[in-house]
C-alpha cells in the first residue's frame, strides 16, 4: 500500500526520497497548487494521482485526460501523477504539452469525462499544480477539492488493477481547428500576440493567423521556461505595458496577451490602453445582446458595476448575475443557469454555444473579440471602449498574506465593513448602499463606486479591487484612504505585488 503523505519532510533527506510530501495548504478552493520541493515532492504528486483516481472511481468514472504546461519540471510531475492514476486503475489519455483549454477540449474530443492538467497557470516559477474535473466542461469546486484532500491526506487510497496509459497525438491540431471555426475575420487587422514565453506560444500565433488575422506580430512567443522578461500573466502591469509598447511601435489594431496555461486573455486597444477583461466582457455583451435578446451573463465580484446599469443590455432584456470569483465558480454558475457567457476580471471568459464549449479559453475569447470587430468594421476597439459608460477600475492588487490566516483576515475586514454600514457610516463621504459577502466583501457606495477585499483562491494573498464612477483620482483615493489603511493595521498583511 502507498504510505500516507506527510507534511514535515525536508528536501535533501533520506525520508524525502522515500515518503510522499503533501502540504494541506495546496488543496485550494477549485484547484491544487504547491511550491514544488518544499510543499510537495514527486512521491506526493504520485499520492495525489492515486487519490484523484480513487475519487473519480467513487464518481463512477475511470477515463481521464492528462496534459502539462511548459515548465522545466511539469513533465516529470505529470508522469508522477500518471503513476498514481494508473495504480488507481484509471485509463489515462496523455495529450502531451498542452494549454488548459486544450485539455478541456480533449474531454470532448476523446469522450473522456475527467481531466487533470498539470499547470501552475500564471504563478511564478517554482509553483506547480493541477486543474481537475470530472464533468465536462466543469472543473472541481470546494466540495470536490475537499473530498480529494481528505482522501490524499488520510491515505484513504484504493489501488485497483487495470490501469492503462495511451499517448494521444493530434489533439493540438483539432483544438485549434475547433477554435478557429468560431470566426473568420474579413477586415484587415494587425494583432500583437503576446505569450510571455509560456505555453501559449506554441498555439496562439498560428491560431490567430488561421482566424484570418492579416498580420500577427509575435511577442515573446518562443517557449522559454525561465520566463526571461516577465511572468506570462495578462493581468500584470509589466506584461500589459510591454503589450502597449508593441501596439504603438507596430501601429497594431490591438494586442492579445495569454497567460501561462492559455485559459486567460488580456487585451490592449489600438491606442495602447489596456482594457480589463470585465470591460471587454461588457463590450462583448453589448455587441451580442441584439443577436441574443434575453440572454443572461455571469460576472465575478471583481468586475465593474456597469453591467447592472447598462442601457444596451437593459433594452435587449438581458440580465447579469454577479458571482464568486474563480474559474470554477463562474464556469459552473454559467452552465447552471444557461448563461450565454461568463466573464471574470482576471481574464477568464466562459462562452457557451454557439460561441464556445463553456470552458475558459483565451483563444476562444480572442475569437469573440475579433468577431466583434468584424461586426463593427467602421470602428476601432478604442471606439467600442469609449462607447461604454464611464467607470475607473483599478488593477487587481494583492498584498501577501499566508494561506493559514488569509481567510481569517478577510473575515475581519468583512465584519468591519458590515459594522460600518450598520452604523450609518460613510466611505469618503458617501453612504454605503450595499455590502455583498458572496466572496469576501464588495462594498457598494451610493454613487455606484465600490471596493472589494477577498482572499485569493490560489496564492497566499489577499485580493483588492476598487472602482470609482467619478475619476481616476477618486479611484486611487478609495484605495489609499480606505482599503489600504484597513489592511495595514493587520500584521498578517504584507507587501503588495502592485499598487495604484
């Protein structure tokens, strides 16, 4: 029998080479992420595979797609995971190097109900993880992750005979063809394709060309797992700034930026201005609404409040549901209520038929933006952005906070804002209209401005976003004069990754 994982093993020891290391903090709300080495070892990954195989058998399944992203250690981690899955008696379909949406596509392409994609997404080198699902196109949520954690950490594995491994070729080409069929661009466009030297570089440039983009300007599309310039994270200011510079240099119509595992898409317009994904989502929703009257859209609590008051959506009978941040949450909610699309500020887009297959895919999002431009041949992307009602939304800011305490810290902030609202208090002189606690706390003010504080689901961080309906200076004031001081008095909150 495989031994029960431990959490106290140190690298470069005899025990580390002979026993599985798995720290409990790696089991997050909707996927798994660890620092490879100090928090999980290869035997620990094997235990994870055995636990996952045990769990999917509980769900009446055994056939599973596996893939890995482009990091120096991802292949070995996938192989260790596969050993565990085989020991659990699973039929493993290995699709090789992949994006997360390629793995999700393979569930349909290969008629496999389950998926395990080895990726740390946009996390820095040193991190690893697995995105998992057992009901396409959905991925695990808190209940599934909790059950998997319990199986792995208690050693409640069930080994079975009959494990089978098959290497499957051609999925990459079929995935690209499936994305490309969503759009054929007729207007001549010049597009910057930014991949941050991550896995998307092997997929995105050719896919954009196949969509009919006249000129694709490749930016950091060579695969390099050292990520020599910046992390492939289109929500990071460094990557967005580099994309903006390329747009100006090449006089491009827009830039797409893809994250490390290709399930997110960032956008910079023809004027070199980044458009956060919630605003891109609103632009898409406004464009799609006349073609899909009565449609429902799902957005995460980090997203702009403009959806709720948009006149185009209202005129077409469309509704918007604000839901928990996280790809699994928005994906699941969109499927549950039959939404046409779901949008998350971090760059996850969930497009259901006829626009997509329901899972988050950066290239499918890019196809939707290109189709929008094709339907508006006399307008630039910046024109469509300027047609939106005005709101000033911040970058996503993330102060460090240990996984062990981040939820307690956020709970304290939630209670503080609830007490302020109950006492009739104000924020920068404005009354509090609503305190939404579906995911951390989103405090809506009387003028439509809001502030958000929540715990990150996949890193030891707290997430902060603010939006003002008044001005960029007011947006900064909401952060600097309200949110930042509230967090600063809590000793467990550390330095920010970026600030406004």
